[in-house]
């Protein structure tokens, strides 16, 4: 097995990634594939925490644009992430991976409340921890939740698993065939250029706390394993200070 750089990682999976190409809310094949790759990394001794989105079920910004109260729409989105977290937990446990779900919005019947020290203890004991419910606050994205949880749990890297996007580009590669993909870029450059790594709040958190980010395409088979094990895929976002050190 190839050596890995990371001991503890935070994997951010978008809700849309769970849809696959079938257009279903959740594609069982995609779910099983994600679980299989996570198990491979877990078996190698890497501590894995996961933040999962809910865009395959509900998008608060879309509902708000249609006239729904924004806070209410965002709370509904938090519940969607809980559904995805439970689905992923089930897929992992079917592969005998010891898994815990923690939620920022308390739903004691189905998951533990998010408690930082307990989450770290689970990771130290070799359990995969799935964080659901975003930050527990409206107007905050699951990208922000991923940045926060990566910082709080002391993750070595934040892995952004994108749906069909293989890195960070200087413009939209869908509309601009000549768009340039960055292999490496600093947090500050990404903020100044307004590149779509994640939202500005989340990226600023990573900059301030020197959390490196890897942006990669989750649709490519084996990419979760490659990212977790430190292979050079996608785009690596780093702090200038970390590179010089």
C-alpha cells in the first residue's frame, strides 16, 4: 500500500455527489462506492471524519428564492444532511466499518449531538465520524461546517469531494473550454481571484488556521482513496507560510 501523508482527514462530500448520473435522490451504487473507498482508507489506519451536504434532497437557497423564509429553508436543509448521513452510515456499517453520526441539530433518536471532545475520542478509537446538520445555524453552508469541523478536530487536511469537477479553475470549465486548472494555489490567491474552492467564509477560516485543502472529482473511481492517501490529484490549496516552512 502506498504511504500516506495524513493521519486524520476531514472529507466533505456534497449531497449532489450521492445522486450519481441516474438523477435519483440517492444512487445506491454511488453510496456503496463511497463507503468502499472510505473503508479502504479506514483499514489503513487513517482517522476519517466526514461532513455531508444535502443538496440532492433540499437546497435552502433555492427554496428561499421561491419565497420561503431563509432560516426555515436552511433548517430544512440541515435535516436533509441528516438523511444523507444516516444513509452513508448504513452503507459503511454493512461493510463492518465502525461509524458514528453526530448532528449540530439535536435529534437524539437517530444520532449523537455534536460534542467536539467525543468526536475526537471516536476518531482516536478508530471510528469514522459523520457530521450532519451543518453548523446548526441558518445562513451557513456545509462548506463552512467542513472548515469548522476540520479545525476543531485537528484534521491534517480538508478534502473537498466535488461532483464532476476535478479541481479549481480560473473560470468555469463548462462554459469556457480554455479554462486553466490550478495544480496548486494559495488560500489567499483563491480568495483574491474569487475562485470556486468553497464559499469565502469557509476559505477564510482555512486561511486563518492554515488548513490545506484538496479539491478533486469524487466521480473518478478511487479518487477518495487517492486523496486520503496523499496522492497528487485535483488542486492543492495551501497557505504560503506552510509551503515556505
